[in-house]
């Protein structure tokens, strides 16, 4: 929430021109999304213009939801129906005005502000530092990874007078961005995590990126960084006075020395202070990235005045997991949103937004703990009640001594428990039935046990889908298209193995224009899960005609006979149906050819009950530049065929020819719509934009057992694997029944354990595979990456002579799909 300001005060602060009707009602909320308006009469809607959407196009919708104050671009003209019923603050650039408002909000905050930047680890350091500091202070922190030109001001609006310290992260992707973030944040303490290759494309060199990031610290009192990052150390020591620098190292010669002794599943950190005093911390992880991140946290906590005992108490509740919202399958067709690391209002609001965006379920159930170190408890729980009312929570399960105050504030069924153990005793599978369950709470309550109790019982192999990466890929392809070009997204074959229901729902939130499935059954399944987007069915059959009509599915018509059968059916039902005509221009799979055109044109004119929604063709080789002449010939043939058909119509169907490869290589032929498939899922088959896409799926399993073997010992069926020297193997819980291709046997495949490659040894079995982990520290239960970041699907596919499509779509339905926002 921002400081209470009237419209007149806002106009003065932002040097905005006021038009319309004014009100004296103070404004406290800033809104940029028309879907999340809690208190419209107290809200300012900021119309931002981005790559995908223009906020000015949503003014009418926001007005209808009760907002009466708008921050808009100076050339915006509201419709006459609302221009005299609302107040419009007109500025040259709404984003800069939003940032100026955030700067004003920051100036009112009296506590220290910690700002974190770097190439990796920003969000983890921010979350962990926030949790450690919350042992003593009321902490405001950036929600999730809100670190951009828009995310930072939204984070600052979450800094209330009740907070004693704020922890914010700052991220940039190109030059001339950090000054705006620094001007808003005005940090007292800075943390520079590291410098690497992330977002490298926006800078001419790593040195330039380092210089840009360091601008965040130009007015800091202190800057924390690790001595071993030589580029950072050299740059900061040259440009900042020594008294501002707080340097830590795992060796001597720094302000703080933090040496690590690793144990089985934890580590001991020995700290030597500048005064040479010693203390020890225990942390619950041993991987290098987490150990670097937590040492940033320890040094920052000491700098902010926490004693070692309090820091250790905070460390006891940390877990070496990703900080993310995760959607998991639950008992009795329920969905679980795992937000078990989060414990503040900003995070709760984001989790409730995520919950609200999911497929409709019978009930929305919230399992929540006390919010710790929140300052004014009455005010905070009033806001919690407001959020739960706005997002229409149907049932509440609360744990802790303070959360029960919601009994007086809400009129919904609820139960409260003194601790997590009593909650677990009360959880019974039969209580949950097709519900969506949000589990969120402070670390000390151990709500991971609640999630484990409610999860669907499926074996340990899982396919994790990063919805933020999917959004990034969708938006990347949108940048290659004209604003008016529509996007049809392929969700056939279980959304390329990723899970059609959840991915289609996310695409619906992204406002995709069309979905495409292979078979009618797939379309029916999406309709049953609340998907309302138009759906094209690629391979319909005559038996499915009634279902197509009943569920508003749009079939592809690819032959004269099929056209005739569908026309007769619709005429007999006295119904119209939208159809899509497949024109064969060289793929030679399905579709109308040149010799069909005369009959097709006659049938189109004779059967107006079949409305042609689109005309399309399949490009046979858009992913290979050596076939460019053939591809361009296809496109020209398609254009000619479309013109002949449209000449017989009194309306204009959509035309689409480009697939993912076509968007990358032939964007000048985008026509009215494109079909986005494999590119959405992170595979860029042309090689033109490999570095711009993000991997969206990670297939994981676990080590079931580790065995020590001698040189010459055989491994697996038919004794195909032979140990070349004394060593050890690990058996992992995945096989060809899960979709792990048997062709990966005998060294053709490899996996990642602790960031290192381990080759498959012997034949892949139905439910298991064996990998050579000689000279690696591997234990039962260790996580194994089958593919994902660090293992290219392209490389794996090439190793066994196939394509990434096959690997993606072969993942068995028994493999649990987990969806998350990072």
C-alpha cells in the first residue's frame, strides 16, 4: 500500500494534468492489473504499455470494477461515457510517473533498505535474508522475483511504516536501467551476489554488465561481496572507498572469513570476524551455490546487528529448495499449491492470485500459519481477511496462536490448530474432493509435511514445468509478430508431454487466441476443465460430430468426403459449425490439393452452415534453410489457394501457415495467425534464437541404491554393461515405461547428479536404469536430472537419432507433473 494521497496531491507530486471529476477520497492502492482490484474506491490504476498489452485498453474494464482514478498517457482520450465520471491524471510517461511515486514512498521509509543484485542467487539471498532477519525485525521484501522496472516500484509499495527493514532485489537486462532502480530503492546496504552469463545478450561485455549492476550501490553505506569473485572485487575496490566495502572470503585476508566443512546433508560454517573472534553456524545444505548464498546472508545479518544466536535460529528454518510457487496433483483429483516458504502479506497476495488463475475446482481451501514478525497484528490480519474475502476462499485451516483472530473477521467455515502435528492428525483424504488447496506458512511450522500428506501418491519421478519460462517463450515469439497477428498454441499430445490442462489454463491467462489439439477427446477434456478458448481439432472423426457441436470445438476439414459428411450432419441438426480447411501445399499428409479446388469451392458455397474460421497449411521444412525455395513455394501456393477460396465468401477467414520454425525464419508470412508449438516448450529447431528461449521442463528422479562394483562386473539385462574399472553405480527410479527411451542404454544417454554428467551403463529397464557414478559422491535419495537446464533435449535426441518432440511426448502419464512459478 502507498501512503494515503488525494488525487490533487498525486497530481502535484507527479506534475500531472488533471481531467474529469475529482474526489477527496485518499488513495492507498496502486493497481496495474485489471484482475486484482481489492479496494477500487481507494485504488489508482496505472495504464502501462508493454510488449503484450497496453493498459489503456483496459480502462473501461477497470472503470466497471469501481476504480475512479487513472494515471494515463497525456494523449489518451477516455470515452465520453466515463470521461466525466472519473479522474484522469495525464503524464508524458506513466512508467516514469509510477517510479517517481515509488521514490516518494521510499523517502517515507525510516528503516534500512537492503538491495541485492548479481547474475544469480538474488531471489534466494533475498528470501533467506528476509527469513533470518524476521527472527528480530518486521521485514518487507520483494515478492518472488519482482526486480524489474515495474517490479521494484510494486515492491516498494509493500513497504509499510510497520516494517523495520526492507530487502529488495534489482535485476537489469540491458544498459541504462539500473539508475532508475537505484533512484527508487536508495539502498543503505548492498549485496553483489556474483557476475555471470545470465542476460548477457543485453550487454556488449561482462565488464559492461558489471559496471551497470554496480550503479545500484553508488549511494550505499556498505557493499557486501565475495573476494573470490575477482572481477567484482577489482571493480568495487577501484571505484568505492574502502570503508564502504564489506568483503568476505573462505580464506584469510577479508573482513569476514567463512570456511566450510561439509557433512552428509549439512555443512558447518566457521566464521572469523574482523576482531578475530570466532563462531560456528550449521546450515542444512552442502551444495556450493547454497553455501555462497547463505554466507552473503550471514554477513548481511551481522552487518544489520543480529547476534549469532538469532542468526542460527533463522538458519535452522531454511531449506535448500527453490523459492517458488508450485502446483502439484493432490488426493482425490485436488490440486495443491505449495507455498510453504512464504510468510508475508505480499507473498500471500501473489499466491492467492496464482490460486485464482487455476482451473475451477469445487472449493478453494487455504491452509495457513501465523504470520510472524508482522508488527501491527490487528492491521495485518484485517488485510488478510480482506484478501481472503476478495479471492473467495471457501474453507480455512489455520495453525498458530494469532491466526484464530480471523474467526471474528470472516464468515466462512474454518478450523484452527495449535500446531502442525494437530493439523496433520485431522487431515483425512475423504474431506478433499476436486478442491484447490493453497498451503502457505512460516518455515518453523514445517508445512512441507502438510503438502506431503495431501499429495497424490505417485512414484518419485516428476516432470517439473516452469510457468514463468513458458510465459517468457510465449512473449518472445509475440515480439516477432505484428500486434494484430493472432497466436494459436498447440497443446496436442498432452501439451507435448507437459500436461494439457494446466498449460492450456496458463495460456488462457496469457490471452492466447486459439488452442489446437489432435483429437476430439483432448478438446473435450479441456472443456471439462474450464478452458474457454477456441479449440481447433486436427484429426476429428465422424463419430465425434455431436461432441464437436455440443462443446463448441472446431474441426479441421481435410477432404471432400469429410466436408460432405460434416455438412450433412450440421444441416440435419439445423446448426452452424466453425471449421478449418487444411490446404496441402507440399506436406502431402492431409489436406485439399489443387485438383480438389473446383469441387471444394462449390461445396463451400452450397453449405453456409459450415463457417470457415481459418485456412491453413503445414510447412514441410521451415526448420531447414536448405529447403528455403521449397518453403517459399509452399507459401506462394497457399496464398493463391486462399485467394480463390476467399473470393467465394462474404467474410474473411483467418489464414495461418507458420509453425514455430516458420515464425523464426519467415515472419514476413505471419498472415493473420501463427501456430506456436515446440518453441513454446523451449526448443528452437532453426537454431536462430536458441539463446532467447528458456527450458520449461525438467524431468527428475532419485537414486534408489548405490553399489560398489569391481572391474569386469556386468550390469543389467544381457550383461550389456561392463565396468571398465573398480567403481560404483547408482540405480535410478526411471525406465522406458516412464518414457526414458531404451536407446539411451550403454552410454548413449547420460544424466546430471550434483551438476556432473553420469552415463547410463547397461540396458535401460522398464522401471529403472543404472548409471556409472564412479568417483562421484552419490547417496540414496539424491536428485537426478534426466533433462532440463544443463542437459539439452537436442543433444539427447541427436545421441539416439530422434527429435526433441519424441522425447517430450513420450513421458508417461504415471510421471507426476509439477507446475511452478519461480
